[in-house]
């Protein structure tokens, strides 16, 4: 839905003020999302994840928006992407927060379907050669509950906060495909744009 550029990728380059402000705004809001914090909207503060879910619900009546996000429906299963590490109690899991807020807006049903059974490197902090591949994500996850209610019109929506290369989504999607013959979609709030010259705008 949104795009951002890692700040280290553009920090040493000169831009006009408006372009720099857009890059900085996108990066800062990505950090707000990752830390589940509030933003200022219409002169008041509100949780960014809650705002995103309401924004999608509100705009699903718009033709172009509805086409891109047509997978959100009462028949969608909202599945948070597992963290790269093994889960511990009371750990912030942003994809779960996003999925639960989408459920509150009637955009699907939350289900904690996937579980990480062995840790992998974090893509965002790893060198390209050390980033896990789809196969690594496939091998390090499992289906927690094979007996979920899957109807004729059920779609599976993998929910993530930030997508970098898509390896996690691909690995998780293939793990699900092994168990279910269903359509699988991926939704991430932010897309990483590695080359700042390819960045167009925040809402992209």
C-alpha cells in the first residue's frame, strides 16, 4: 500500500526539499508501523495500524482501490506472517496486530495458521548473500492447525508489515499450498524500494 526507502540508501544524496520530505516521511511512518505507535491525523493522534485498517475499509468503494484489494472479504482468512525469530510471550508481532485490525473492519477472519519452528536471518538487517530464501522460510515454518474452516469461496491472505524481496511470502505461501488447494494473496502495508531513484511517492 505504501512505499519507503531505507534512510541509509539516500542519506548522502542531495534532493530538493519536497522530495527529501517525502522520503523522510515515508521512512518515519514505516518506523511508526514497526513500533505500533500513533500518528497525527486530522489534528488528533491515533494508532497507525488502526488508521490503516479503517482507511482500507473506507476506500473499498473506490473502483481502483477495490480492484487492488478485492481479496479482502468476509471469506478471507487473514494470516500473519511469522517473525524471523521464535515467538516469546508478550512479544510485539506487528503482522498479527494488522490482521486483527483488518478483522475488526470486516475485511476477513484472523487465523494464527503459521508458526516459525526455527529462526532465520532478518532480511532487513542481513547482507544480500545472507538473506533467507523462500526455501529457508518454507523449511522453518509449519501449519499450526490443519482443521480450519475452508469454504468454496475462502481466500488466504498473508499479512505482513514490510515486504522487502518477497521471500517470506513465497515460502509461507508454498507451505500453505502443500495443505490446501486455495487462492493465496499477500498484503503488506509497506514495500521496500531499494533504489531511491525508483521511489515515486509514499502512497504508491
